[in-house]
C-alpha cells in the first residue's frame, strides 16, 4: 500500500464504529455522514467505502434506513441506529477504549526507548 495514507487503512477498520458514533447524534443521510466524518478529522470517505458499510450495518440490524423525498431533487436514504445498533455501539466503544489505551502504551514505550 505504498503511498496510501495510514489513516485510510485505519479508517477502513473502524468505519462502522465511526458511523455509529455519528448516528448516535441523530439520523443522517449518506452525504451528511461523509461531511460529519470529514469535519471531525477523518478525511474524505468515498461513497464506494461508505455505502457498502452502511448496507452491512443495515443487514446486521445495527441501522435502519428510510427514504426521504428530496427538495427539488431525488430522494435519499436517511439512516438511524436501531436498538441493536445502540447496544453494539456501547460494546464496541468499550472495546475501542481498551484497544486505544493498549496501542498508546505500546507506541509511547517504543518512542521512549529509541532516540
């Protein structure tokens, strides 16, 4: 993966959790999800990455979608967390906190030991 930003690879692994975090604040359509992730420093998430993840989350029962008529344009899907999605978000948030702490400790030791 020469030339790719590390964050792109990291985001691929945590995109479902990041999307659930945004949806915890309220329902959104796909473009609004992309905008919110970008505003929070996640960079640009392309539709080719976003919509398959949302589709898997919907198939797993973590989100549900409804069609909303467009204002002067086509309709769009609006996503929201389900009860199962909220449960998964709480569980994965706790797991992420442990993982993040472990990674921070690992990296801080490596940095401290090498000049």
